[in-house]
């Protein structure tokens, strides 16, 4: 498994120091940071409780809070209303 991961990383021009765990963590962080709800991300990761996902990926959620605050402060909320 480890060797296969290294081959995939090399094929796609990614640093070889990455591993499956780091890719999983990056994927989950990016999903949350891009607004995918925590329950969906938890399901994709195989976490039985969204609280597990919240405990691990708080940094991505904090970035979302900061971005939302900035939108509100700048009065750009109408850009996000459907």
C-alpha cells in the first residue's frame, strides 16, 4: 500500500512525503472549508458521529466562521442569498 501511494503521488507531481492519512485530512479539511456540512463529511470519513469530525477538523470550521464574519461585515450577504 505504501509503495502504491508513493507511485500515485509521483505520477501526479505531489510531494512523496505525503501519506494516505495526510491526504485524507487535507480532503476533509477542504470539504469543510468549502461549505460541505460536517455530517456529510463525517459520513464520507466513516465517523459514526459528526462530533468526531468536529473535534478533528475545527481549524477548517474556524476558517468558515472567519469568512462568514467578513462577508457580514462587508455587507456582501446578498451575494450568497438564493
